[in-house]
């Protein structure tokens, strides 16, 4: 065991809607300070609501689709350790 840094990456999985979207998209990340073995650090990763929107060319407007968004946190896209949901109701 040696000191090291960890990264927390926040991914969002959008609801199925009008526009086709990827399985999940990276929306934010933060790296910890140098941690000793067994040490913990509380971190905060902010995700701007605007990053959940897409531009609708038909209406010429930015759109936040209604539905359930899954928020996924992990060391990488394939190492998700925490997830939760938000319900967007325009």
C-alpha cells in the first residue's frame, strides 16, 4: 500500500427521447489530494444542468428532456461505484 490519488468521474445516462444519445456521457470529474492508504477525502463534483440539454434544430432551441436521468459515479466509465436518479419534469 502506497499513497495515491483517486479520480471520481460523473456520468449521466439520459432518458430515451427525441434525440438519440450515447449510453452515458462524462459530465464532470475531480481528483483527490494525495491520500495515504486507508485515508478518505470528501469531494464534490458539480454538474451544470445546461450540460444535460441538447440543441433541437427543428425548434432552434436548447431542450432538457423530461424523464429519469441516471447519475453514475466511478473511477472510470467501466468502474461505476455509485448511482442514483433524478426525475426531470419540465
